[in-house]
């Protein structure tokens, strides 16, 4: 199950949303951007989950034979799964955050 203590919530409009939306690439007209933005807000996805969703949409854009409706359904399903289970990449994000904090603390005390 999802571990909410690992989540880092963020407001829409922060770089994480831009990061996720930026991953959409060529698949996107503005509807794809709006869809991902809306799903991030609806499911309260954290930075890691938003990036995961954007990367997933980017991969789907290169799958031949997927129509717009199928792409949308797949992206919606992935967002729901992320909201329930979290992202497999969360541990990596947490490790990077801890490393950054330790480095920043060392610089402050140096």
C-alpha cells in the first residue's frame, strides 16, 4: 500500500507539474497537458508520482495504434494506480532528497 509519510505534496503550478507536463512531448496538444494537470490535482500526486505519470504518457505517445481515447484511458488508469500505490521511483527521490539535505547542512556548518 501507499506510504503517505513519504509523500511531499505541492501546489499546482510548481516545477513538478511542469516537469510532468513537459514529459508529454509530441503526444500533446493542450488537451494532454490539461489532462495530466487535472489528474495531478485530482489524485493529489506528489512530485515523484507526477514525474512518473508524465514519463508514462511520454512512453505511450510512441506506441503505435493507440488512439486518443485509449491514450487518455491509459493515463487516467496510471494516475489512479499512482494515487493508490505510489511510484516505484519514490525511494530514489527520497534518497536524493536526504543526500541534498545532508550536503546542504554540511555547507551551512563549514
